[in-house]
C-alpha cells in the first residue's frame, strides 16, 4: 500500500512539473512571436485588462472576438492570452476555425510576465 501511495504522489508531482513546463514553453514561444511582430491580444474583460496587461496588448474580450477580428488580416501573427490560458485557448480555437493561420495561445498573464 505504501508503494502504491508513493507512486501516486510521484506521478502527481511529475504531472504538475509537466504542466508547468508546457505552460512556460507556450509563454516563451509567445514572446518569440511578439518580438517578431505578432499582435498581442488580451481576451479578458475590460475590468481585468484595466487592472494590468502586457505592454502593447489590445483588449478584445472573448465574447466580442468576432466583432474585433472582422477586419484583421487572417495571415497576421497573433498571440492571445488571458488570466490562466483557458479563455485564450477558446479564443485560439475560435480564430483558427475562422481561418486565421498564425495564432498562438501564450497562456495566462502571469505566465507571460514570468517568461519575459
């Protein structure tokens, strides 16, 4: 029983490490794309955006993406982020479905700031 418990704990720890490694990698890739000229899009609410955001980011709330991206070139590089990476993941999927070809989910704001 101790051995099973130990293996479970080790497995959980490795899962968290793996998630952290993945999360920071997407943020690092996001910064690389931003340095190459990608548009930075914060998909949080205006209130969240007002409390702090990445420099040069535009605020296109998730619920209004269709309106904000109506006139954006679908081949222009875009990095989306939110608070945790969940809403930016939804935004990523939406934009890809709409035909945008260079979209990247940078994850959450804190994640992006730590990776800078």
